[in-house]
């Protein structure tokens, strides 16, 4: 096991090295500039479209709002609670700054992914709309790029068992045992049963569950976090100063914190930011391809909200709670650190809030990623492979709940980068199409009042 762990660490160090960080941030910045900062400037319009998209009669399986909630169900998970804590533990407060930067350029990335997903989607033999990187690579770049589409589908279908399944199950089992004394295997079994019941209904059932649970739990978690920050209001200015300062200067060892160089803040901030909001991974556009819409631009504007909500709002709340509470120097990491931060300010209550939020977030993430994996497996082997994949998916949940967290995080982190590479290459090559469709859309919008 140690040899395997060392080998994965070697690969992880390579795929998350400087070239990868430059690729993620570089593609995001390139798309942001090419879109003339539209994702940031049109944020209000995106929220309006999201609200209007609760119902739709256009082609697709689920309304635009449910597509966003399905994508958010997969992104709002342990990355928002355990991932942020891990980034701060390994990279110091400055890691939160790099998570913000990753999210700001990631909005353009997520927008572009969804635009391409809707524009190049297909209808499968069951009559369902299917799309995502594997389809916009093949249909947008041509058949001679099919090998890149296949690579993405392979990496994503395997990565799902890490980022979207075993990591989620492990984190929730750990926090439930800590707070409620329930054995890991019991939590894993209960999760497997609940997930199995939802998966029977396919994407429509997943969309319905996600659109109910995600907004409710996200709001509850945000309110809890804001209460903690209100009680720690005097510490917020100092926390923000630390976040900005240590994004560019090393942070010394103190208490249980081992210290961190600037490179650690950048690396873990970007890596955990991507793990949390998934901008650039190519996962979210798989859900947006199923949206009931005939307008790729409007769905892209709805999609970009996922990154904003996930990282700029939810992850920021988590990070500031951890820093203002002083828990970041305790030596704890992961969900235990976030739980401690809430409990320090709300004794006897805060840790239970985190435990419940993590359990619900992880549950919805497992649902969302099961759909992503299914679509990738369908691309590779056809619809006949969906049910065997679902069975394996359900079996993996209790296995993940009872496994070692360290190596699971490492594998998930490594596979994230490997599935991002084909997608980022495709986004860069297909960017002229995104820019053209965006220009044409807003040109039409500009002349509408005059017609």
C-alpha cells in the first residue's frame, strides 16, 4: 500500500505541477478576456435566467434550473467543507485567495463548457439528450480528435469513483461517526440504499431531488456560517488581510500549523478550488447538455453561476469561519477542522450543523456524479453499460466509507487533473465558436427593443 501511495504521489506531483496550474488559470483567463469579462459583468442576468428557467418546454430532459441544481449537487460537496479546510491546512490562509482567483476565471470556463455542451449535444437511442466534453470534442474538433474524447470519458468515468463517490462517502462516514457515533459501515450502507433508490429514476429523478435538496441545504449552511461570522465580526478584517498577504508571502509555523510557502498556497488553493467548483474538469456540462433549452448562451449563463455560488459564496464562508475562529492553527485538517471551527463559536451546535450539511452535500454529490459517469460510460460502450455501471457505483459507496481517507483524496486529486487536460485543450481549440456564438447572441439581444 505504501508503494502504491508513493507512486500516486509521484503522478500527483506531476499532473498538479506548474504546467497544469498554468493551463487551468491560463485557459480560464484566456476565455475571460475573449468574452470581455462577460461572465462577471452579466452575473445579475445569469441569476435572472436561472429563476426563469424553473420551467421550460424546449428540447431536453430537465428544466435549466434543474440542470444547474444537478451540476451544483455534484460540486457542492466535501470540497466546500473538507476541501477548503484541507487547502488552508496545507497552504495557509493564502490558499483561499487562489481559490477565489480560480473561481473568477472559472466562471468563463464553466460558461464555455455549457455553451459547447448544448451546441454539440446529440440524442441517443433512448431519445435522451447527451453531451459534454466527449461530444464537443468529437463533434466540434472532428473525428480525428476522437481519441481525446475517449481519454476524457475514460478518466471521468474512473475519476467519478473518487471525487464523486468514495471521497464523499468516506468524509460523511467520518464526520457522522465523530458526531453521532455511527460506525462507518452503517453510514456507507444507508448512503448506498438511498442513492440506489434515486438512481432508478435516472436524470429526471436526480434533477428533482437536487432542485429540492441543494437550495435548502446550501441556504441552511450559509445562514449557519453567517451567524458564526457575525459572532466573530471583529476578526473578519484581520482574516481578509491574512488571506491576501499570505497569497504572496510565506506563512510561518504556529501552533499545530506547520507553515507554508507561497507555492503551497497556490497549488492547494487552485487544486482544492477546482475540486470544489469543477470549472475546467468538464463534468458540469454533462448535466447542462440535458437542459430543456434551445439557446446555448442562456444555458451557459446559468451554468457559470455554479462556480460563483460554489466557491465565491459557500467556500468563502467556510474559509473565513476557519480563519476567524483560529482553528486553522490547531493541527486538524479536513472536515474535522471545519467542524472544530463552527464548534468553537457555537459549542454543542456548530459541529452538528457541519455534520448534517456534509452528509446532505455528499449525498447529492454522489447522485450528480453518478449521472456524469453514466454518460461517459454510455459514450464508450453504449446504453447497455449504464446499469452495470450503476451497480458498481452503489457497491463503491460502502467500500469508500470504510477506506483510508488519505489515499482516496490523493487518487481523486490526481484523476481530477487527468480528466481536466483533454477538456482544457478542447476549450482552447473551440474558443472561437464560443466567442462567435456569444457575440451573435448579444447582438440579437441589443436590437430586440428596436424591432
